[in-house]
C-alpha cells in the first residue's frame, strides 16, 4: 500500500505555519518537513488582500514539498484559522420509539447528523460537538449504548460553532490553492487547546490562553468540554509597536529584537548593548538590554493584567456554569515564546500555570523535539488531529448506515436535510451536491 501525505497549515495574523506529514500503511503520522513564513494579506486580523495571502500559501506549500525531498503527489491539505466569533451552545434532542428498542451507536450518530443539518440550514458551521447528557425514559444514564428504551431517548449536545461568514473570505482564497472541492477547515485556537491538554485537564477544568499577534483568545474547559470562549483584542503586536516607537525600528526588526534579544523583565543587572537596524536604514544603532526588557515588560504586564481581570470577572459571574479556574492555565500562541513571560503570568494569575507543549498521541510518530515544544506548530497538530477524528466518525457513520439501511425509520421530534460541515464546504466551492 502506497504512503499518503497530509499537510497542515495554520494561518495566523503574523505567520503561516505548516507541517507536511507522511501517513504510512499502518496509519501512523510522521512529520517530514515544517516551516513558517511571514503572512501577507492579513492586516489587523482580517483578510484584506486575497491575492497576497494566496501567493504566500502557495509559496509555503511548495517549500514544504521541496524540503521533504520526496515525490509528494495528491497531498491532502488541512487548514486552521482563528476566528473571534466562536459560539458555544447546548442542543437538546429527543428520539421517540414506538416499541422497546435497544440503543446503539447509530442512534447517537444520527442525532449528531440531524443537529448538524439544522445548523447548516441556519448558516452555521459546527467546529466541535460532544454529548454531555443522556436520558432514557426520563432517567439519566452516563452512556445509553446497550440500554433499552421503552418510549424515548433524550440527549444534550455541546456545540462550538461559527457563522458561515466567518470563513467565507478564506474559503475563496483556498479554493484556488487547494486542488480539491473539499476543504477541511478548522479553528486554530480550539484545535491547539485540544492538542496541549489531556482529557483529565479538560474534565477538572482548565483555561487555555492563546496569546496571539492581533488578539488573545481564551477557551475554558470544564467536565471535558469547551464551556466558554472569550476574545480579548490585545496581542503581541502592541509589544512590537512599543519597541518600534521607542527604538524607531521596523516591525520586522522589532520582532527580531523581541525573539532573539529581549525578555519580559522589569529590571536587569546585565549591562549589555543590543545592536539594531533603525528604520532610516543608515548604519547600525545600539540600545541597552535593560531598556528593551523594560519596554517588553511594561506592555506584556498590562495585557496580562487586563486579561486576568476579564477572566476573573467571567469566572465570578458564571461560577455555576464553568466553575473557578481550578485546573490552572495553559499559555499557548506566539506570545508564549516571549522569554520570562511565565514569571509575569504567575505574578498576576497564580502559580497553577504551565506553558503549552504537544500532548503526543500514539498515532503521531518521530516528532522532532524542536517542534513538539514550539507553540507555533501546536495548531497544526491540532487541526490534523481534528481532521483524523472527523474521518473516523464519518467512516463509522457510513458503515453504520449501510449495516442498518433496511431497518424501519424511527419517529423523531426534529427534521432537517442531511449534511455535514464537509458537505457545506463542497456545496459552496462547487463540489458534490449531496454527500449522502
């Protein structure tokens, strides 16, 4: 059996991050090339130049193929992009039975499909869904499979979704880049949150903070599911602006100083000169490392302090819904790479904190240490994992549908046309009219 290839690409407001994976005949996924590129065409977190973004994507795709030193054909490309408009709701759904019926997995899959249909008809895209409650004949059970229902099965489904317009511009860009009528598209922050936390983290309750370039996004998990999403309109671009304004350098040079030289420190006893290229381009200039650190510290502390205030307010107002932040905080995103930022966060938000790293699953193999601990690539692993799970669920549904296609249909309180997120993508990009 020939090996297949997957390519995960995360489109950020500052960088494009991509990994090319090889999938062997046993289903193991191995990274074979990876890279980042400065993004073009996205300004202030919004797509403003589709052609520039398209060119950057094509450049990254070709670079990853060439770097792999393999003949890469028919690669499946999965894309991640963070939106500030995630919504989390719960849907109740009831199936009524005319006779005593054993509950099987197919009933649960059909419920998900029917709820998905309704969301598609309302112009919504489901990014994540999990069952949170089951009742058989008005009695609560943890897992209804193999139980018998006399009258009904009622479920509650936790759903993370966005309006279809949230991805419309990106889809128009991608349909000219990806040689397929089907574009797997996921939210980067949500995907990275799963990639850097364990099921136990999410069950106890944990807050994932994605400190990005244009904004900071937080997802609070409790009882194993996303409970709340919050977007805070401040990110590392404000740190870069401060460096640029004080030292009179370009944003590119400010980013280099932030990554290579500076730290998030109030004071430093190190007497060191830092060389930089002024925006005028006339020779080199120098500043003290102490001044650079103070610039970084002042803005980072302000951002974290204000974000902490917002999250504390949310936690207080919705204690019964999400609980306190008892599971701690995980910091991810480009901002998590700022040196010594963990000390500032602990000072303001407490010691129950860690920086993100990839929680490896058995199917990811031979992952280099340098990208396993690099928060820039976490969303890429996350979206590939989301895609893998979607394929498994879709395959299970198809097998289940074929196995039970001759059985009598059940009476349901909800009706809608069948469809999935991938069906939606196919339709708006000119693909197949029906997936089922």
